């Protein structure tokens, strides 16, 4: 394939992909998913830190 033809095909595909990405971005529901995800993430981190900091009790050997 000639290099100029190959480059032209890449430019066409690039334009198509950018248009698809923009259409998806506009169609995606606007919401608080990032805020919810961040809050859930920090809650899990806090829970993990509490588990790591919890005092460990030794089971009495009988």
C-alpha cells in the first residue's frame, strides 16, 4: 500500500474514532457516579485501616 494512502486511511479512522468517542461522551448519563465511586473507595480504605489497626487477641492454647 502506498504510504500516502495508508496515512489517509489512518486520518479517516482517527476522525471516525473521535466522533464515536464524542457521541459516547454526550450520550453517557450525567450523574454522580464519580462522587459515589470516590466515597465508596474512601470508605473501603477507612475500613481496611480499621482492620489493620484492630488489636489482635491471642487464642489461649489449651
